C-alpha cells in the first residue's frame, strides 16, 4: 500500500503499479540520462527508451485527467555504437517528446534551462579545421505535457448544480464538454444557450483560490522559455561531493512545476526522486508527495534531507 509523503526504495515501475488510477495531480521528474552516469547504463539506446516507455506509460495511468507531467531531460553526447566514431549528440528531448505523445500525453511546452558558463573542456584540443568543432552542452529541456483522456462521465452544471445536461462537443485532444439544459439555470448566453463546461474548465475554476496564487517573482522568473539557472554546485575546492548525488537538479525546477501546475494539498509524484529535491519543493509549496528511488544510498540521502527539512520547519515555527 502506498502512503503519502514518503519515498520508497524500490523500482518505480513496480511501485507505481500500487498507485490507483488518476490519483496523482502533477508529476515532476528528471529521469536518468542514457549512459550519462554510472548508475544509469543500458546496452543500447533502444533498451533505454523501451524502459522509459514502460515507466511513463504507467505514469500516464496514475496521473489524474487534464493534469500535467513535467520532465527535465538533457540532450547528451554519447556513444550509440561500439566504434569511437559512433559518439554523437543524442537528442533525448526530441525522443521523449515523440515517445510521450505516442503514449497519449499532449505536448504543451519546452523551457530551456540555460546552465550558464559550462565547466566542460570538450571544445579544447580539437584541431582548428572543418568537421572537428563541437559545442559544449550548456542547456537542458524542461518539457511540459498534459493528459487528456476522453471521459464521458456526466458532471453537474457548475452554475445550477443540476444534471440536466447534454453532450456539447469533444475536442481532438480528448476533452468532453457539456451544455446545461436546465431552463431554470441562471446562466444563459445572448443566444439563449445554457452554460457550456467540461471537467477541465471546472478544474481550472477551482484553482482560482487565494491559496493557489503564484508569486509575481516566480512568474517573472519563468516568463520566457529560456531560463538561466545555475546548476547545483556539488564539488567543493577539495574535490569532495558535498551534495552526495552525482546529478542533483536545482530546486527551482520542481518549485516552478509544482506551483504552476498544481494546487495546495494536491499530490506530487517523482518516480526518480534521487536526493529528494522534489519532495522538499512539495513541502515548501504545501503539497503532498510520493517518490521512488532505487539506489539505496540516494534513498537514505533523500530521507535525511527531508528529515532535516522537517526539523528546520518545526524550529522556525517555534
């Protein structure tokens, strides 16, 4: 049984199978990049994408209808074959867009995370001639998707709360809309038609509460689709990893995703939660969370960070 505000040390595919359909309100995650770290290696790119397809197919099932999936993924330089010349830029962002659309998600947007001045020395040592020049990677994608599963379940008119409704239309992306036929309903258009609505439009209205207002500073920070965010500094001057994770992402990303695409007390899922950054962003935003982390060391690190964060919050309230 899956409980709220916990991280589970297990394979996320197996863990998500314990979550009921349509339970999660937003998914925020940064999947392991193909063969970019020691803990994320596959024999070939096809095997990697096949595993990701299985995981995100399950993510589609557990995500509530008309809710959002936000995926941080970077294009990487890697080998797709055994020969040295098989090294190339692997456009993981493009592959994820195609894969997730095939699963059923609707692609909405692509923020580019500008990581600033890169530390890589990839551009050094190449002869100054044609066909030898390659740019250093200094960006990642923050991809935004929505789930729109056609649901013909009738819902009451949001104005009069009566079930005297009829089907109005179905959008190409799978949103069923309705029209109120109650002659006593207070809402009538200029042409005499009743209130037209859908589960999505009702959901959007329900978010319009004071508790869900997004800070102006956060909106301004993410007003463009290229956003400068410095990576997490994990290696100190002595060469020691002070974070404990080889690829942590900044809290700015889950903070934006959670506040832009969910409301207070809703449920956040991160199936690759790593050192627990998404959980901390969820706590700071007044949301619940569920996370999965297969690596035992990272699982312990995440729980330690979450525990320290809870104790700090309790101390600040005193």
